[in-house]
């Protein structure tokens, strides 16, 4: 387990405002001009703002303190301490932490991205081409490979948590649910990951969380980009499991050893469905593309593709080849114009 995870654990134990003094002198939020509200993360509201010192446009995330009496929410501490240590082109950059007029008022200053993928999917006149989808997917996989190599689970990957700059650079955002993991694996709450992107082992109550849960979400995101609509839009956990079974067939001990011993299996009445219907869903997709989706949608988490596996997939080496990021199309700045969160309609899809 890497040293940065140990350091994060130690910082989290303090759970108090003064720890931010360790990160340098905090500036006041008064040095930033709020321009408009652009979204809402897992644990805070996000604004587009101008740094009056440098004139840079940044994303300013106000940390929610509603229910906190004894300091900063543990979720926010986790996000801050992780992001301060993560540096990768495909992960949103936390530039600094600034304070409001009261100690309990805290803001994260992040690199600004002009778009989020959920907003783009809802507003684009024509879907992404397959070459563009590959470009986005590769960047997501590179960022996720970096996280997993650093023993970090994101635990809330979805299109609304993927941002894109005007130069086509995709960045993973919203680390409010992210966790370090180690060996041996420690139990974690299964109620993470937005429902439509939630892996079957989570739905069935596993407390052993691995990188495989992020990879299932990658499969859902890739499928959503290819089809230009969500793949598994369940309205409840029961319906979500049923949609997965309809798509992939009924799991059993042969393909998923230990499946019948998962805590919540008895709560579901699984339909008998022997077929994998991915090929029927994506009739136009190449064999390599279908193979990649099937590897991402393995029921058995131990057999599910890793980010590294996916980066080496022949799907990204066949035509149409991934386009270069700076050749991605530009779009109207939906995030600059909206006063409501950029994924307002997705709030209906979000947490259940």
C-alpha cells in the first residue's frame, strides 16, 4: 500500500479545520468572483469563478457543512487529501483550498473544464462518432489506471463526473466517494456508485470492494457513449438487477464462484435468462468492441478487465482509430450558461 494512502489515513483521523494550514496559507474566497453555478458534486455546489489575482477562470466548489458541528465532513477531507496528491492529465486538478469569512466555510479551487459529458450527451445535435468515443474512453482509462495503480477507488464513475476541456482533454472529477484500499481488503459500505453504473456485486451486498467496481462503471459509460443513451437505466435496485440479467443472462456459480453466498442474493427473484444480449444491443459494433464490453461486464469481479487490460485492447487499434484529443469537436459552453446543475435531468437518474 503506497505511502500517500497512509498519509491520507493519518490526515483523515484529525478531521479538523487546522489541518489545512499544513497545505499552505489559505486565501480568502473574496479573492474570487463567482460567475455562475455550473453543477453540484456529491458533497458540494460548484461555481465557475474568476481568480482576481491571476484572472484565471477556475471551478470553485463549496464544501457542504450542513450537518457538521465538529469540523469538515470526512467525505470532503477524503476528496481534498486525495486530490492534493494526485497529478495526472486525466484527473481534475485541485489547485488550492480557500476559506470564507467563517472557518466553517470552505472552498476547493479546481481547474476549470468547459463541459461535462452528461450535458454534452443531452445537448449534442449529433452523437459522438466512434473515433471520438474511443478518444474519450482512452483518456478515462488512462486516468483510472493511474488511480488504481495508486490504490484508489473512485466509486462514483458516471458521465456527469467526466469533464472535458475545449481542447478535448477528459478529466475524472468528484472524488467525494473515493477511497484508498489496501491488502488485505477492508470492508466498505456497498451503497456507493450511482445506480445505473453500479456493479452487480454491490447490488448483491458485497462489502469487499475492488477496482472491478470502477471497471463495471467504465463499461456502462462506454456503452452509453456508443449508444448515446444509458445502457441500464434502472429505477430501483430490483429493476437494476433485472436489467443486468436481461442483458447478460442469469449469473450462476460456474461463471461467478461465490455468487450464491452474497448477502442480498436471497432478496432478488432472478429471471431465468440464459443468453448474453450484448451483441443484439450493439449489432454494428466490431468483434473487438464487443469483446471489450464483455470483459468489462464480467459478472465475476476477479475476471473483469482492468484499466490496463482495456488500454491494450485491439478495439483501440482498429479502424476507426481514436481521434486526437485536440481534434475533438467544440461545443457551446453549456456549463457557462446554466444557473442550475449541468446534470439537472440526471438527478432523476442519480442516487437511489
